[in-house]
């Protein structure tokens, strides 16, 4: 999408990345299976993993992504890839267990002794990623609650106790990855939407243990699961609006996690729920990860607009309403919500004025000192504005404005 020049300065605050996992080529592993197998072994397999990871790193960079991952090409499963070298797990003792609150039943390995991690599990993969890209990097790890919901327990008192032990091991691993130059450590916790009460009661505590003392940025990724029939059938029972996160988000917002990664292209989570995370950076998933084709811009637009068209006119927009918005028939051009309005970004006749309007109403916050400073920088570099939206209009108190611009007010 081509942004209007006036929007570019504000658009710089967004960085594009992937959720983490990317498809493995059929010459590396079996495809479209929940528990796939590698196609090779030994040194040959290691080299093929590197080849696949390097390919995806290059694809991400060529696509313009700013935060690069290795696509989880070195592990066969997002949980078991971390568990493979952990002592205390009996891989020969398979236990039938319900996964994601008994959504489906599979045979899983069993914890029979104390959990011990003798060395780093993923540091070589992290170093490989770091050596292949000069951009920001992200590495994913399974969250402690999700691990405990993916492996059987015959040693610890309960699932919570086992999760806390895994959290300690994850913390040790994450510190090593940070030291290797990784910029963002993302913990994947799909179990959070299956155990909403437990997530608040102890899942967040386990996550706090996992992120304690990390020098890099931390993130949590929550999704509704993909692909397999059991997940698809479960999603059909959730209705038109998936509000499972309504009680969970306030707890996440109070945590020390930096970012929250959410899926929207593959779910029906109301975007309004993001307002429950005012203190977090939010990664918004707008491209489906399960499609068997590359989505067109029209498909992405349909997801981002029609499904979530605002039903009421916002009354708190100080610089007037959109010139294309009619109280009776809503948007007279297409069913777009403000932040994705293509008219504001590309319309020859009205694009400039609308871009400024959207910037002022959706990005500039007069009560946020940092936002005011960014707006001042935008104006200083020649950015245009609307009548009544100069700095003196946003902050009438001259002394206060001076202190904001001099960083005396943070």
C-alpha cells in the first residue's frame, strides 16, 4: 500500500513482522501434519535446516519486514522443539492426554523426574539468525502454561507446579538468546484462551518467571489454533464475536510483558478489546497464516474493514467528521473503518486533507507529552495541518508546551 506522504512520518511507528512460524519445505519435513517427521538426519538435516532458515530470512527481508525470525525451521514442533533435550522427560512413556482443555486427545511424552536443562537449546539457531540479518530479530519460545498443557505429568504435584519449573528453564534459555543478540523474545501461549481462569490465577505468574530479568523486549502471542479439524470445529462454537480475552487482557496489561501479539485475520476477536491493553505494544495479525494461497489486497482489506465497521459515529473527534461519512448511510465510498480508510491514503482530490484529519484524530494525543513532541517534529519538517490544530491549539498553556518540548514533562 502506498502511503500519502503526509502519513509517512506517523507510519514510522509501525514495524512489520510475522507471528513466528513459517512453512517448512517438503524437502525438509512432512507437510500439513500436526506431528510431522524430518526428511533427513544428522549433518545433512542440519544443513537443510540452515538452508530453509536462510531462505525465509531472505524472503522476510525482501518483503520489507523490519523484525526478522528464523521461522522455527530448526524445530519439528513449537513445543517439542524446546523439550527435546530437557532431562526428566520420558519420551518412550506416552500418555493419552486431552490438549487445550480436552479439545483433542493425543499421546504425549511424560515428565517422570525433575526437569533439568543442561545447556542452551536454541542458542546456535539464534546466532545463525543474528549472523544472517542486520535488522531487529525475534525468537519464539513456547509459554510455560502451553508446555504444561502439551506434556503429561507424573512427577510434580500439579500442572501449575510443573509450569513454574518450565518457566525457570525458559527464563534461563531466554537470557542466553538475549545475550546472543536477539531483540524480541516471544512466548507462545495458545493455552491461555482454553484456560481463561487459570491463565489469570497462575498462568501470568508463570510468564512473569519466564521473562524475569531479560534485557531484550518480551512478547506474548495468543491464538486460537490452526488447521486441524478439532480446532476448526471448536471455532464454529464461538459465535460471531470472540470475547474470550475480555477478562484476560486487564491481567496482561498489568504484567511486565512488553508486547502482545494477537491474531485477527483468522479469528473474530473484536478489535475494540485492544483498548484493554493501553500500556502494551500490540502486534496485530492481519494476514492469515493458514491459507493455501497468497492473499490479495482485496482479501486483506475485507478482513480489516467490513467485518468491524463502527456502528456509531464517534463524537470525540475534535477536527470534524470524515467528508465521506454520512449519518444515515455511513461511509459513502466503502465500508472502511478509519485506520484502514484507503481514501485517506490514496485519494487524489481528498487524500491530503483526510490524511491530516486521520492523523490528528487517531495518532496525536494532546494529553500525551511524547505524542505532542512527535507531532511538533512532524510540523517542523514541513508537515501540514488543519485550522485549529497548531501546537498552540493542542496545548494552549505556553509554559507547559515549552516544558513538553524541552522534555521537562515526560
